[in-house]
């Protein structure tokens, strides 16, 4: 009996201890929950959205301190790499601050995001699409230009989507549904230059107004394309932006702020080079003055090309009035041997409509290509009605004649 009473009292004591433990655990759990709820009480949805941006702004401070703790005398390679990362972070923070206060910059960022969903790169590229898009950066200018170039067989040209980034110019074409843009070329602006379309080297064009050449380098060879705008304002804007980015890239390279390993290039066009392959560069992009000294072999012989219908209807009279006369004889030129490129203006109009959500409307005129119908819709509609009536009368006369012929043959 004594043993049973002792065991029962011990069990009761153990149960009381267990209940006290449960009570203590519940209190501690409730305190933790209350503390977490109190900590989240002041955070709204906007506060949570700003967290990643605040983290980006803290990185430059961290890497600045890390550069101080890693002097160049102790480890020059690590110090140089940290300096590069710090430069990129400071540029990113500057872009974030500028986008916050500048509506045009916010617009460019939105255009960049929209284009990222539609750009389609080739499957044979060496890096992934997200890495390519990150290296390209934000869009500086987006529009449509006529691009002409020489292949190994002939001279060709077409309207292409032109997207200017910080360090490169992207050329793309679209499908019939305008759902995706296939990237045909990514031209690096480092060592590129703008020249006149009749500079005496390669293709020569004297007929198209608002036209210029873009000479660039790819895979140790030099290439050229002829770019044609549809108006004077559009052409000047493109040339000014390209010249500004070319000068900025040369300055950044001279200051060692543009590593050659991060230059994105792609050329999927069947384009003929101007000169033979240059010498080895040891994986470094050198300035054009040095590369020109290493060029071996003669330049490509000049070839004439006639480009028509690349300017809008409103600019035709103006272009003819301001174009200077060509100071050379045309008697030695045979039109039968000169290729003529005459793209349809409707092709550019369709591209403009497809790019309406990403077109740089604050810098480039939109729509750029204005057809005849927009100038005089009443006269155009009257002409079309008269043309239909005349075709109907011809068809009716032909049917009557054929019926008479059958009757005569039957008799």
C-alpha cells in the first residue's frame, strides 16, 4: 500500500512538472509570435518593394571598404577586380537615382523590359539570353532604318529594327505576325565610326537622302553598312546619338572602364568584309589607329548602289532642294550594271505600327513614314473609285466580246 501511494504521488508530481513545462513553452511561443508581429507592424508593401534597391545601394559602401582593406601593393590583381566591381555598382546606383527623378529614363527602362520579352537570339550563341540582355543594358534609342550591305553575290537591303544600347547597335528583323524580333547583328561601337555614303571605299550611294555609313569591326575584320532614315530630323538624331556613344566608348576604354571581355558582338548577316583579316590581338580590342597599321592587303573596290523610296513623301521635295550636286561625271556609269534598291514604304509603316509601344517617340518622329493617302485622302479615294470603275467597264466589255464570239462560232 505504501509503495502504491508513493508511485501515485510521484506520478502526480511528474504530471504537474509536465504541465508547468507546457505552460512555459506556450508563453515563450506566444512572446516570439508577438515580437514578430510587432516587428512586421510598420512594414507596408511599398517598404518591402524598396528592400532590394536599398541592398544595391549598400553594396558600393561594402566594396569601397573592401578596396581599402585590399591595397594594390599587397594584391594588385584582386584590387583591380574590386575596382571594376565598384565602378559597375556605382554606375548602377547612378542609373537608379536618375531613373527615380527622370520620367524619360523610366520610359527607357520600360522599353527595355518590353524588348527583352520579344528579342530572340540565335541558338548558337555562346552565352545565355539573360546574360546577353544584362550586358547590353538599357535601350538608348529604338526605331527603324533601312540597312544596305554587300554580300559575296550581290548588294541587298531592307528595313530593320535598330536598337541603340550603351555600347552596341542591335539590328533585328521580325516575322509576319510581329510577335518576336530575330537578332541579326550586335555591332560594337568601340572602334566604330560614321562616314559619308560616298567616301570612296566599299559601297557608294549618291541618290538616297539622309543616308550615312557605319563602319565597324567584327572578328578582326572591318565591315560597313549603309543606314538610311526617312527624314532629316530622324537622320540627325540617329547620327548624333551614334557619335555620342562612339566617343563615350572610346573614352571609357582609354580610362580602362570598358573591359574588352564584356563587349557583346554578333554578326549573323551574310556581309562582305572590306579588308583581309587583321593580325592577332591577344584577346584585347585595340584602338583603330593601331589596327589600321596592322592591315595587310588592298581595300575593296568601290561599288555604286542606288537606293530609292527610303524617305517619306513629305521629305521628297525638301531633299531634292537641299541635296548638293554630285561633282563627278555620270557618263561612265551604266544603270544596267548598278543595282537599285527600292523598298516599299508600306514595309516601314508596318514596322512602325508593330513598334509603337517601344518606339522612342520623345526623340524620333512618329510615324516617320507618311504615305500619299495621309496627304490627300479625298483625292486618293476618288482615284481608287475611278480605277475600279474603269476596271469594271473593261471586264464587262471583255465578257460581252467573249459571249459574241461564242455565238458566232456556234452559228
